[in-house]
C-alpha cells in the first residue's frame, strides 16, 4: 500500500497532470495528420522528458500514446484518410457515416469507443499482466506466422462485392511488399537497379498514397464544384456526445470483444494496433446480425476499430512490465526512457519499483480521461474542417501527406512513390477494386515472410506449424474464418 500511495503522490501533482494534458493534445494532433505516426510523436517527446522525474516522464509519454491512439480517428472519419496505420479499419465505416451527413456522430462514437477501449485495457493490464505476458512470450516464429495467416483472412471481409477483385488487390499488395531489400538478408529484389525502388515500398508511404492521394484526386474530379468552393460535407453538422456514449454502451459485447482482441494483439511483441484494428473489425462483422451494413457507415464498425486499436496501448505494456519485453516500437521507446533513468527492466521491475509500476497503471486511466476531455472539447473545432472549401483543404492535406512521407526516411524517392501509388490507387478505385486488401498485403506480407523464413531456418520441420498447440489453434481459427465467410456468401448469393 505504501507503494500505491507513493505513486498517487507522484502522479497527482500539478506539473505531472499538466505535462500529461500537453502530451494528450500533442498525441491527438500528431496522429490526426496523415503521415505522422504515434511512434514519431513519442520519439519527439522523449528528449523533453529526460529532466523530469521517472514517473512524470513515463506518464507524459503514455499520455501521448493514448492521445495518438485516438487522433487517427479524426482524419479517418472526416477525410477518409487514416491518420495512423492503426486507424485503417476506422475509415471503412466512420468515413461513410461522415459522408452521409453525420461526421459529428462518427467522431463522437469513435472517441467513446477509444476511451472505453483504453480503460478496459488498463483494467486487464492490472488484473492479468503476468499470466498474459507468459502466454505472449511463448509465441515463436511458428505462432507469429499462424497469427498473420489468421489476420490475412480479414481480406475475405474487405473484398466487397467482388471476391476476385478483392483477392487481386490483396495479391498486388503482397507483390509490392516483395520489392526492395529482402527482410531477412537485405538482398535487393525486383529493384531493376533503380534508385527509386532500392528501398522498396515503405508501408506508410503506400498507406498515405492509397488512402490519401487517391481520395484527394477523387475530391477534385468535378472542377465546377471546386471552383464554386463546395465543402467536403456541405450539410449541417451536429455533435451530440451523450447520445454517442449511449449508442456505444448499447453494444457492450462488441465493445468488450474488440477491446480484448486489442489487448491480446497488443501483448504480442511485434503485432500492435495496425493488426488489432483490422482483426477487431473483422470479428465484429462476423458476429454481427447485420454484416451487410458494414462498410456503409454502421456504428458497430467504428466501435470495433477504435476500441481495438486503443486497447493495444495497455496490452503492449503487459510484456514490458511483466517481462521487460516491448510489445511495439512505442513500448521500446518507453523501455529506453526507463533505462535512461537508471531503472532496470525485467521481471523484477514490479518488485524493485512498485511505485513506478502502480503509477504507470494509474497514468493509463488518467490519460484516458484526459483524452476524453480534450477530444470532447475540441471536436467541434475539428468538425469545422468539413465546411472548408475543397480548393483549400485538398492542397493543405496533400502538402501534409508529402511532408509526412518525406519525414519518414528523409528520402526524396518516397515522395515519387507516394504520388505514383496515389495515382495507382485512384485508377484501382475507378475500376472498383477495393483498396483495403492492397494495404493489408503490404502491411502483413513482410511480417509473414520474415516469420515463415525464421521458423524454417530454426527448424526445417514444417509440421511444427501444426503440432505446436497455439500455432494449430490460430490456423484452425483461420480455416473456420474462411469457411464462415464462404458460407455467408453462399447463403446471401443473388437468387
């Protein structure tokens, strides 16, 4: 109890709460800008925390983390452009809802889902950190590959009306992922000795190009509308946060299921929000009584994606606190900050620095409430974006995309790739090819290849994929997922 009271004394000070508030605001703004990721925001924040006491520094970075987990929702809902990779699935329903004249409802539901997801993940973090961490660290390359195979079955939910077009889009994404340095040995592949392809296709550049540039090109198709200053969403915009809270809580099972999916995926080292939001969305669609409404602006889709990606924040802390293993790049930065302050990382962290660990638990709750307060008071300001004429918003967003793509690696070639991928995405959308499977292929392809090769390099016996219990369970879930999708499509085929 002394450690708990000590953490409360350290956390609930004016200076700590103020830096956490600034951290939440910084995280929301950074994640709302296409091309700027949560990891970039955390890395930029880290040097500013060196002079702070350990708990204040870590709490500030956790605030950036929680704020960033929600910030991607803003551009995803209002512009159809995911601010971060973890908000890709949010665009599937939040953007259609916004274009149907309900951008305020999309944002409010997303914020509440993020808030409850963060709170649920903090509760799980406190209650089940040690046992979940032990399960997470037992995953080897075989289980990682099987997890990615399971995640790839999400493609079946994203193919739209044409399975063939969806699969071709996914295969194109996998093909793009093979261009550039080999992920294991660094050997160039399919680069044709050109500088443009030498570094491959960074998935964030593909993400921005496919969703942002192609979307912006679509917005300026009608020159007459642009000339007359038509806004993105010309109808009246309302924002009713209490109605959105009741709507979110009216789906408790979906909210809890998506949050727990996010916690588990977050606890798996190397997975993270970019996978969690897609799997949570897919599972919500399969469990829904009206799956045909997904992709048209249903609240269930927004709740699943946002609660799924926000809950990875708490999930990622589970292996970090229990075993000293970072669950994601952001958690690795947090671990580095602890080490800079002279705090040893590992299973003895809870024993040797109990006040700090209790403080991190409490900081997750505080950050979630600060995020809720910041978003609810600032969303009306963000909603004004919908009334900005297209001839203003399109060049501004495109400039942010170009800056973000360049800032990733400081490479001019990434800008050329961004524009090329954007044009490709625009052409594919005009040909009615779904774009989400393509992005999924680019994200998951390298992870699957790396773990498949790592598993076979460790042991050439391929039957290990089926004899290791967790790997077998994940592959079985993948098969069940495909069978259920085919069964649903067969039952709903045109008469």
